[in-house]
């Protein structure tokens, strides 16, 4: 898979045009915030929260975190920590006020209803972390923020009845909007990746490349892929809060379409491992019960009811100042972070193909008539 000269010139021209857009997006990031914000983070100690807390502190804002005090309790000793439980104990939030709330921890709508109703008169704005999974139809290419969403049963909120991840998040968004109206900021990220991601999904790829040898790569090398580096998301959140941005935004990247092959080669760029890539046909993999996303994280064949899963329209997030680190930086930092984990954790990834299964499938592929 080599990039032709014509493709390269096309990419370069697009890059130059993109540079002026990127420059104007950077203007949305003032060197110093005009005033320090008082930010309440619901969550703050899982995967995405710490990156937001860290960046907000760097920018001179004051941060309070609210959680049960169970996850990563060593983090942020300098930050005010309110203990409570979104299920049934919001006492520590009462009688307090902040400029903005970042709600990362809600996956059920009654959590958003309860905090948003409690805080609507004592907080200016509410940022809710939603998800791409709120969309109901991925057959379309170029989904934007107005594309159809799931249509869950609204009575599920009062009855505390889960409707599943995506539909729950639709109801969460509605609860945030019901309490905060045009003071609401909703972001719908796709796969969030980078240092600290304990799901090992994107991480599987740089880790696998770094292991070397013959590596199984799934499907069509041109298949599109989208994700977002957690640090790009975190920085964008804080800049949007500084700019008083409201509205609804998809949270995905990169800006220029990325193929699966480009993602893999981007990972190879950050290791010196001797590795070779064997691309195996989509149907060959599916026929053997291998599942997109689970056995091959990030990989979703762009066809049928998933044709648009990794081809979102990014007009709005780009206009709202979302910028992207180079893929090599994401891959390098993820790999370096992985190598700081305990040895036994490094040896047992939570996503991706088990090494012995990879060897089996490669052997079958080489033996198959083609
Ligand atoms: N990862 C992805 O690819 C992806 C993609 C799209 C959207 N998202 C969204 O991103 C968010 C996940 O972010 P994260 O887990 O990394 O967030 P986080 O803010 O870093 O961590 C989750 C926090 O929630 C707290 N928490 C959990 N249960 C709680 C409860 N009952 N009451 C109070 N606090 C509670 C945890 O602390 P304690 O345990 O101490 O309570 C922890 O601080 C979710 O909303 C998810 O839908 C993720």
C-alpha cells in the first residue's frame, strides 16, 4: 500500500488549505484565560476526568471534584474533593455555586436529572459528556449533530429504568437541556484513546506493532477509522468553557479522513520493532466468528448498517476549536504509558486478539486458496 505522488500532492494541498482553518481555530485558544473559572467535575478520577482536571489547573482555574472516593484516590491532593454518590447522595453539592459543571460520570438519566435540577440556579453552565452511541442510524455517511438519535421511553427516567447505553445517554442529554436550556454544552465523543485508557482498545495497536513479528491486520486497509485523543478532548473542553461555548458537538477525529492502514503505519512510526503486516479479508475474519471492535478494536467494516460509523461530519467541532495531536504523538504516549503499567497488566490486554488466536488465523489465511 503505497501512497501515490498524486495522492500526496492532493493531501499536501488539503494540508495548506487546512492550515488557515487550523490557525483560526487556534485563535479560540487564548494564551491566558480572561478569568479563572470555578469548575465542578462530576467524576474526575477515571480515565478522561484526570486529563480535564490537570489541564484546567494548568490554565489557572479552580477545580472541585465530586465522586464516591473509590477510584484513584491518590489523584489531585491539592484539589477540593466532595464525597457523595450520584445514585442517592448529593448532600455535599448543596448550598455551593460554581461557574461550570463538567458531568463525565453519568450514564443513566436520573443522575443528570438530579444534579442538573439541583445546580441549575447555582451554576452558569453544564457540560455533559455524551457519546456517538446516541445516534440511531449509522447507514448514513457524514452524520452531524442533527442526525437522528434513539428515541427512548421518557418514563424510564422517573422509573429509574435503564434503556441501554445509547438511549440512556439521549435521555441524559435531554435532562441536561431541560434544566440548563441554552446554557448547556453537550459533546458526543467516539472512541476516546490515549494514556490512562484501561480498556486497551486503541492501545492494542501500538502495543501489538511494538511486539513485532507477523501481525494480522483486519479487512480493507482503506477502511476509515475515527477516535479522539483524550488530551485533545480535555483541552477542547476547557477552551470551550473559557469561551462560553454552548450547543451540541461531535467529539471525534482526526480532521482529515484516516484509513486503518494509516493508523497502523502511524503506530509503526513510533517503534523500532521488526514487524510485517498481513491484511486479511473482512469476510474471512467474520466467517471465523471474529468480531469487529472487540477482537479488532477500532475496526468497523464500513458497510451496511455501519457504513457511517467512522465517517462523521466534523464541521461543528472544528468551528468550535477542536484541534488534534499528530497520531504519532498519541501512539507514542500510549505505548510509553503502557510500559509503566505493572508487568502482569501489560501481559493481559483487555481488548484485541489473543496472541495464540492471531497465530492460528494467520496460519489458516496462508493455507487458504485465494
Ligand atoms: N471511553 C470512551 O471511549 C468513551 C466514549 C464516549 C463517551 N464516553 C463517556 O465518557 C465518560 C467516562 O469517562 P471516565 O469514566 O473516564 O470519567 P471520569 O470522570 O474520569 O471517571 C468516572 C468518575 O465517576 C466517579 N463515579 C462513578 N460512580 C459514581 C457514583 N455513583 N457517584 C459519584 N461518582 C461516581 C468515579 O469515582 P468513584 O469511583 O470514586 O466514585 C470517577 O471519578 C462516560 O460518560 C462515557 O459515557 C467514553
